[in-house]
C-alpha cells in the first residue's frame, strides 16, 4: 500500500509513478491512498490501480485522515505500507500508534526525499514537528532515504538509528525521457539558433531562483543568451526581480509542462540553483536529455550524482558569482558542453528505473522475510 499527499508535480510523485510502472506485479499487488484528488500527475496513474482518495478538507482535517487511513489498512491488510514525504509519513505513523491492531502483520516503511529539518524550519510549531518526526520515524520498521545526506540528517537531527535506514536513490525512467526529449518545441528560443539556459522545478523558495536570475543578469553582459524557467507556482516576485535586473526580455517563465524534457534536450545548459535538495531527480533527467548540468551544493544529493568538472559542475548554494562563472564556462565552449553532456548521459544510466525499482523490491522482500522471522 502506497500513501502520498497527492499527485502534484514534485519529485516524490514521479518516484511513486516509476515504482508503480516498473514494480513486478507478479510479486506485488498495489493499492494507493491519496489525501487529495487531482494534481499534475494524477492522470498518469496506471489504469486498474486500486485507489482510495480521502479528500482532505482543510488544515484541521488531520485527525480524520489518521483514522481513515487506519481503517483502510485494517480493511486491506497490506503486507507493507510505504508512505512518501513528511506529511504522509506523519499521518501513517499516527495511524499506527492510534490503531495498532489494524497494523497487525503490516510492516511500515517511510520514505524521506528531502532534508526534513530544513523543510520543517519553515513551518509553524517547528520544535513540536521535529519532536513528532523523531517519535514517529523511530517507530517505523524501516526508512528509505534517497541519498546518504538525507540519511545522515535523519540520524543527526532526529536520532533515528542508522540500522533502521536504507539508502535507495530515486528511479528515473530513462527510456521514456529519451523518447519525450525528441518531441518538437514550438517556442522560438528552442530552434537551435540561441544559447538557452534552462531550469526546471516548482517556483518555491527552496529552489533558489532569485540567485539564478542574478547570475543570469551577469551572464547577459557577455552572452546573448536566454533563460527559460519551467515550473508551477507564484512567479510575480520573480518577474519583478527580472525587471529590476533589466533581463525581463530574455527570461521566460513557461509554467508547468507535461514534457519538460523536449525543452531540456534543446537547451545549452541546465541549472539547478536549489538551496537544499535531498536528491535532485531533475539533475539525472537533464543528464539523460544530453544537456550539461550546473547544480548547487545544496545538501548531499547533487554531490552524490555529479562528479565536479567531469559529468557536471557544482557551485555553492547562493553563490551568484560562481554560478555565473560555471554557466559562462559552458556557454563559451561548445566542445566542453559536449564532453560534459556525454559524461552526464553515462552517469544517468546508474539511476535507470528498472535497476532502482529492483532495489526497492529487495527492500520489500527483506521486510517480508523479517516479518516471517527469517
């Protein structure tokens, strides 16, 4: 049984879709609980999937979700419950505490995709939330962390025992990305005659877009380049900053796109300017599209994917000067772009969905063996 808030456009949702797609359905039967209906990826859920939608009403609806989730677990009696992200982990953890009999025979596995401490610090009642994470996560049977850095954060900040955490990098559907990357793009900047810097991700504070705009404004003094940003969210403050920097005519906020890969593949440089990043799916996706990557050292995720100066470039988070320098180095040297892009494509193969979902399956099988006392 998989549990997630909803099917929005984030990395955890894409991981869930890939697990559902590549899981051996001869071994595992899947059920999904969503707290909210809809979202950008809702339509991509596989047909025939048994689906429960709990229709979260408001911020005060948490307790109902806790007992509703427990009721579904009691009805379905899954061997394993796998939840995605802080909120779903909290709901499922509380469900097990309040209704332990309904979880009898069920192993609880939580997945953590980001630096939970950094995420919680931006929420109300942060201290209480951190105490809850420590309590609930320690009571899970297993936690899957998407990177070594996320694991270390759980151990150091929440006192989670190391032997309760497994690392499994996110699965990326390389075959699908390659196919989608070949589709045409109608936007005039992507006709092959422009140098295009591209970034992809929701327009949230964590993604660090103001630093990218600052860096791009410096690049525009040397290069006749364009900046395209793909991602949903509030963009007015970023548009105002672009105007203030005098680059508004060379920056396009293209919103969420079902197929960002065709834009990536026709760009000159991909940039991930995040302030923190648990893993960085989009880095691997950009590599698969054959575009050289510049990413910030935002947590350990990017560092665990990129070998600096080999298959990508790493710069300190929030460092506008170094970001501009790294992007400029790639824009000025076509041969370097090709060399880094080729190495990136080779690195992307390490995260192929078929391989990574097989690792998830081994984790599931290990949980079942543990349940049976082997």
